[in-house]
C-alpha cells in the first residue's frame, strides 16, 4: 500500500479501485478501498493493494531456463528413437491390416514384439488368424446359402409354372387366411389385376358374397380350415357362369398334422352346365315333337274304331291325316338320325365327283312339286358346264332340299323362289333365296340351333321341327364348306352354301 495515496473525497467513489502510480520497472499496483461505517458514520477505510504479474522473459532468469532446456533437447532424439523402436510392431500391424484390406487375404500374421506390447501383438496375431478362419467359414456358409437359395427359387418357379399352367384358376392362402399366390386365370376370372388380389382385401376386388364367405371361412378365425369344401355359384349373374370351387387344406410335409394354408381351385363349369341344359332342352323338345303326332295318330285310330269311323268321309280324312303325321314323324326321325350320326362321327360321307347342277335340278324339281298349286315363281340359274365337285350327293341333295323347302314354306303368295349356282375359282356357290317373311337380326343368330323356330305367328302357323337348318349346316360343315345367311337383303331370305372345289383349299379349311 502506498501510504501517500489519497482516498477520493467524494463519498460515491469511496468504494472502488485506484491504479497507483509506481516507479518505472516496478510492478503496477492496484489499490482497492472501501469505507468502514458504524451507525452511519465513517470510521475509516479498508485498503488492499495488489500487483499485476509481469509477462515475458525476465533476463535475469535466462541462465535458469538454459540449464533446464539443455537436457530436454538432448533427451528428445533419444526418446524419439526409443519410441520408434517400441512402436514398430504397431506400425507393422497397421501395414498388415492395410494389406489384408487390399488383398482380402487373412494369411498368418507374425509380428514380433517384446514387453507388454509383445503380449498385445501375440493377441493381435491370434485375432487375425481367428478372424481369417471365421471369415473363411462364413464364406463357405454364404456359398451354400446362395446354392440353396437358387435351388429354392428354381423349385418355387417350377411350382408356380405348374399352377399357372393348370386349366383352373387357383389361389393359395396361408395359415392366417391371407392370399399368398394366385394365378393369371384367377385374375381373369375376377377381371382384376393379380396385384390387386395379392395386396388388397377381398372386399375390394370381389363383390360376390359366396366367395367372400368362402375366404372368411378359411381366414384366421375361420372354421372351415381342415375340410374339403365345394361351393357352386354364378360369378357374373348376367352371363350365367357356373363356377365350382374346391378347397384343399395344405399340410407341412414334416408335420402332417399342422395345416400351413389352403389351396382353392375355381373350376369354370359353364360349358358343362350349358351342355347339360342343352341336353335336357333337347330331350324335352324331342318328346314334345314325338308326342304331338302320336297323340293325333292315337286320336284318329280310336275314332276309326268308334261310330264316327264308319263314315267314308271321316275315313278318308283320317287316312290323310295319318299319312301326313307318319311322314312328319319319319322326316323328324330321319333328320334326328342323320344329325346324331354326324355328331357322333359315325357318318362318313360317301364322296364322289358329282355334277352339282344335276343334284340341284333334282332338289329343285322336288321343291316345285311340293309347292303344289301354290302361286310361286320358281327360278333356277346354273351354268350348263361346270367342274364336278367331290361331295356326297345324297347329303348335298338333302341340304339343298331343306333350303328350298324353307323358301317355299316361309314365302308369301305370288312370291319368288330362286336357286342359283355359281362357280368361282376355288368354290362352287349355291344360293337359295325367297321373297317371304325374312329373318330378323335377332333370330339370325339362333336359326341354325337345333329345334329353334321363330316365335313369329306366321312361322308358328306352318309345320316344322326346327331341325332343317341345323342338319343342313352340319352336312355342309361335314364337307368342310360353309352355310350362311345373307344379311343384306331388303326382302325375304337368302342362304348361301360354299363348297370348295379344290381339295387343297378344302384341306386348308380343315
Ligand atoms: P323349320 O323350318 O322346321 O322350323 P328350320 O331349321 O328349317 O326348321 O328353320 C328354323 C327357323 O328358321 C324357322 O322356324 C324359321 O323361323 C327360320 N327360317 C328358316 N328358313 C327361313 C326362310 N327361308 N325365311 C324365313 N325364315 C326362315
């Protein structure tokens, strides 16, 4: 404390610090001062002086620093060389690690070292050796894994190919009821993408309650898991499709008692159902067609035995009706027999080279004759000279006769019946046309079906079994030709038969 230093007189400055002037080359002195008060009166001051240390080298201390630095300078290289020697194994270890990383080769590593580092290096050598062995065994495992993955992939692909090739639509559910596989046929059946079937809940892509119920039955809490299930339903009610599903529980080959999922097969039995329907329709039609003439025959024969049968007039009428019904019956039975023979393949056409004009003329004359005294204009156009065609003449005559007989039956009074034959380069065309009631667009698709008859009153009032066109079509197709209806007519109907002249063209058609 510099005694001469003055305390500031201003009370507000009593508490504070003052830098004191000091002599040159001396320390800088700071004095802290604070008033001592008792009952508000100044009793004195506390004064505390301290100095700032000086920074920088003090010239007087230089010899001391020199004496300390000399051994340090001398020892540094020694330490350096010692350190380098001690650290060498670590450097070698680092080089070995670099080599291992570059070459990926865990060959045996031997790095010599002494002392504590010696222990460490021994452990390091062992570690590298152990790691090498481990990596080698892992690589072996990996190779085996890749091989078995490829094998599994191959087997999976094979199973999927088999499931894709199946004629049925199939889906596979896992134990929780989730769909894990579906083939393309299933996607086509439901008219959705495979992706949708595999990723979306069934309610999103299927609105059929039967299928939703079936899937629910095989879901997690479902009860139908271990049973074989068959349900029959129409998928799209509009087209009357009959789909039969069969479900088969799947079991693990290792644990036969543990179900691992369900296979559901969807079989489209629409064709079978249609065929069944067609068969029963056919039998119903046939029995009706057979019953009606038999009823008439029965009625007349009973009447002939009764009192009414004694009149000459009735006998003549009965004889006429009986003969008409018998000929109707025999034409029905003949038609049916021919059709059955063609359908079962037991009718082999007796082909020979035939002058089609002669066959057509015979059919034409028969049609004119059957028209009786009805008022029609008959026309027949055919080239005088024609190449012969290789056909069964009896069958072709039946075909032309059927068309001509329809042209007469469904014609109007005063109408025209025309038979035309034309020869083109590779076919002979037979056209039968009339100026009668014609065929509507709607009927055109059905007139070639067995037993189909138009519901038009004019057709219903005329006799027939609905077999003529079906049989004609079968005969022409048996000859690998074609029968079609000309849709471009303003009046009446025209049917066109095409018969191939050349056998190679015929073979191509086959
Ligand atoms: P059917 O003549 O015994 O009824 P078809 O098989 O010969 O049997 O003919 C089937 C149906 O085709 C006929 O019922 C009729 O409705 C229609 N059809 C056939 N030919 C003609 C024609 N020339 N004109 C109008 N309709 C015809």
